[in-house]
């Protein structure tokens, strides 16, 4: 019997102050603990009986995970909240799609609590932060024991609710390269209402050279088992003179490339249809901003 | 596993013994008998458990009590003046009849207060965007938005 008003089981609760202590605790619990950032996904999963950790390792007392450095390029500590991203003027200007994704997160309360790291590690194909970060070429740094690795975010997701993170691994940082000059970007999301998860979302990053689209990245959310880069559609625009019929062609290509499902939020058919419109709008917005 | 924590709730320092699986909302409602914050959905969709944690609106039903040890919490019971005078947002909700069943009201008033604290003259669009995570299933928002707008600096001028 599920009761979302309580957490029915007790667990151990530890609060490390350094990254080193956090991974040591995880090793001590042999991977049977959960790292907690904002808690908005983890505690829901525990209430629903989908996660039963022996212990929660609360990360919020680790200052070394809470920072946002602009250097050029971004270095984002995993505890950075959507609210902090949304309010950062530099991100709004140079990484507009990331700003728009943070803004599109369901509610002010979730934006205040929820972190970028938690959003990614939850592994949802609907994660708002994933499409823009992948489109900007982000990499994520992860630590387990004394081993460390950095991988492209594009390769991080492996299935619905699944990522390459091992049970003992901690994501510590998101690194986003500096966009080239003349780059514009946009994130467009469709939910039933604005305070909802995405039925479909798309991030587009375009590098412009006069009338030509020099480079293009396009990543969709909620249309496949993982946040999906639609490379066929990217190729239609790349290196070509920007024209309306090419945008049309790219948006049709996207609806061929995606593999949506029927679920409580939408049908596969609707997702394919509406993707064409969202992609068209996002491409045009990104293009206009690339000046 | 139980642990002692300290919370400043509505300006009063409280020492509490809590279990690991106790949520901030359980502590407020069951230990401190502050039943203003409501249990709605329990999964972060309705906003009726909204309280201010160090001044920011958060969901008490998705917050572990132990994780906020040392924090400052403000609930609907704590925003009126010490002389019992209502907060301007509360006053405005009354004037506009922005309450029907009342279940969403504490969360909406606190979210409205948080908005006005950071942006004293919000537009209607800004108000609607800020309160979109607080669901009201009876009054239809029109009076609620008007009430928040009216209690802003601009509304008074």
C-alpha cells in the first residue's frame, strides 16, 4: 500500500562535509545508500516504494559541490539549483536554452530545491536540463573511491531511469564548453500545463555565419528512452544556407527519428505530430538569436 | 535512528527529536501542531505544503527534517504581526474573496509573499508564472492573482 504522505521506513542518515567523506560513506554502505541532492526525485521514489536505501547520504552540507564558475565555459557544481541557473544573467545571454530549460521546470518550489546534478542522475528522458546541456556539448565528472572519470553527457543516459553512474559513483561537476561566437540557442517544452513534466521538449543550438548555418545541435526530451540527439535533422541544416523549406525538412526528419511511447502524459502519435511544430519554432528562435 | 535538531520556526527556536524518515511537514503538523501547511499530493505537484525555508518557498512534504537542521522556517501561522494584524497578502486575500475551500490558501499566500519579497511590483504574468506550482481546485485563480497584485507596492500606489 502506497501512502505518499509518509516515508514508511527508517534509514540511516549521514551528512558528509567533503566529497571524499561522501564516497567513503557510499563504500561503507556497499552501494546500498543513495546520495541526496534536492531530494525532490529521491523522496518521491521512496514514497512510491521504488527506492529503499539502507541510508541517505545528504550532499547539501558539502560546499565543494555548490558553485557556478564562468571561466570561459561553465563549471557547474552538481548542487547548483535551477533557480540559480534561471537567475544568472550570463547564462541567459550565452546559454539561452539552458536558461529557458531552468525556467521551464515545473514550479518555483521545485526550482528552489531541485539541482542540476539530481535532475541528470535521476535519468529521466523528460529531464529538462538534459537537452540543452547535451546540445551545448556538456561533459560530466564522476568520482568513485579514488577513481575519477569524465564522460560526454550525450553518452550518460542508458535507458529510462538509467545512467552510466555505478551504484557507488558520485557526479560532482557538469562542464559546458564556451559556445562559439554567433551562436544562438532555444529550448521549447510542451506540457499539459506549464507546471508539468514535458510531453515533448527540444533544445537547439545553432552557430551562424552570415546566411549559413555552420553548425547545429538538436536534442529532444520525452521522445525516446533517453534524451535523444536527432543527428539526421542536424545534418539537414549544417553547412547550408538557412531557408524556410530546410527548417520544414528538418522538422519532418525529427518526427521520423524519434521513438516516442504512449504514456499518461501523451500518445506516441501526438508526440510525433507536435514535435514538428516545436522543432520548427526552436530552430527559428535559435537562428534569430545567433547574431 | 533519532536525532536532535534545532529549527527556528516562526521566529521561535525549537529543539526536536526526529526520526530519519520524518518529513518537515510531519514535524510542523504533528510535533508543533502548526497545521497551516497542508498535506496535498505528497509528491511535489500541488504546492499546498509550501513553507519558507530561509526565506525561499519549498515543499515541506519532500524535505527531510534532519536535512534542514539549523534552518529558519516560516509557516502561514508566522507571517501576521505580533499584534495579531494580518500580513498584507492575507488581508488582500480576504478583501478579494480569494478563498473558497481554503486548502491551497496557506501555500498560495506564502508563495505570494516570497514573490513580493523579491519582486515588489510583479506584473500579472509574473504572478501567474510564480504561483503555477500552487494548485487551487475551486476559485479559479482570478481572485488569487488580483489579491497578490493588489498587495504589491504597485497595487497600493
